[in-house]
C-alpha cells in the first residue's frame, strides 16, 4: 500500500503542516462567531466585531457600550471553553457605517487636496475608530507628505470617527 503525500503548495500540504489543535481551535472560534452574529439583537446591542486568537483559543469582542447580551455571550464562550475579552469601543457598527458613507460621499471635494479614498477600515486590536487609506492624485516627493495633516483634519470634519489617514495602494481586486 502506498502512502499519499500532499502536493507541494496545495492546501493539503498546508493543513498537514499545521498543528491539529490549532485547526480545532480555529474551527471552534469560527462556530462561536457564527453563533454570535446570528444571536437575535446582536447588532442593536452594540457588537462591532471580533479578533480571534486560535493559538490561545481566545477572542476579543469589540463592543460599543454595555449590553445585557454580554452575560449571554460570556456564558456561551465559557461553555465552549473559549477565553473571552469584551473590549468597549467608542463607536457602534451603525455609527461607523454612517461615517464611512459620509466619507465616500465627500470624495472629490477640494478639501481632500486630491486624496483618493481607496479603503476605509474599522476598529481592530489597536485602533478604536476608522482608518482611511488612499493615494493623492499627484504624489509628493516629501516624506511624510505635507498634505496628510490637513487632509486628516478635513476627514475628521466629515466624520469625527476617523482616527488616522494613511497613504497606501488600492486594494487588489480578487
């Protein structure tokens, strides 16, 4: 009987190289996240998003304000043996979505100084608010670009939820 070997560069090769406990943790965190986002009232309760740590079988949930659902979520995480942290953030998902819409609607105004928005990212493990990424229609030879500070100030007049602005390439289409 011959033994099958994964094809180099294949997903089978990758899966064979990953600790099975890590894969099991990822799977469990994924099913917990599915349970969470399907929980009735979760969006209105302030849930913004989550950051999973498969190695530690842990998750940090970003939540705008206190909620009666915190106890339900904590109990379910404990039942699944998932270490849970709830990190309170300033803005709800609805506020962030509305801010992103205002930013995109303001695109092209002179106050942007030729800055073209390519991506708006929400909160993460280190940031509580929106990160606006884009490029100027005319690149600057100076580093850092002297227009960034003015452009950031304008972005914050459109949406105070903006915490940072960066120059970066457009996302690569799939």
